[in-house]
C-alpha cells in the first residue's frame, strides 16, 4: 500500500519534536520512512563528513556503501548539485554505484539545515523499476526540511 504522507509527516513530527541531534533524527526518519511503504527496500542517510565526501549514516535494509564521494553515483550527484535525483532505472544512470544488485530505481534528496548547510543526502532504493514520483520527492523534501531545520552543520574531517 502506498505511503500516506499526512500520516508519515505526523508520525515523524511527533517522534522528532524538540530533538536536534543529527544521528538521532536520521535514525528515526530512516525507520519511519522505510516502514511506511513496501516500495522502499533500502532507506537511509549518507552524511557529509569531509569536503566532497559522504559516509553511511543510519539506515534500514541490507548493507549499504560505506563511503561515497560527491563525484560518484546518484547520492554523489544529489550532494554535488543540490538537486533531487529521481532515477527510474539505475542501469541507465551513468556512474551508478551498485551497493545492492537488486536495486532498480532510486530517489535521493539533499538534506539541508535552515542555514542552507548540506548535512547529507536521504537515499531510498526500490527493487521495482520506476518506483518514485515527483509526489514522493515533494512530500519527503517537506518532511526533511522540517525535521532538520535546527540541526547544526557537519563538523568536517580534514
């Protein structure tokens, strides 16, 4: 059954209200989103940890890639460009990183705080082709903006 975005937003807001710890928020959002829709096979965050570098954060599903440079893959493209990536066929995306051989489509959303600092990206994979829509992107972006607005920017490693 497709996600009910009103219910998801209310659940996430209730669970995260008053919290500003990045990892706690990421873990809660990943869990709630992952279990909200059967299309979502892998749901999680890649955190900005150094200039042009993402590392895996809280997630739900099978293993993920541990490190992703901004120059590679769908997550890197979202971090590099600041634009939502809706990939209907990962095989058609030049430079796709296959963390899982079963992934067929992907949605990746940049995550910023209210100061505009990139905290990371939120990655959702599906074993179904063409699984994601602009509606998914719009609703999830709004949830992420609300949850992460008061989080401090990343303390980057050199």
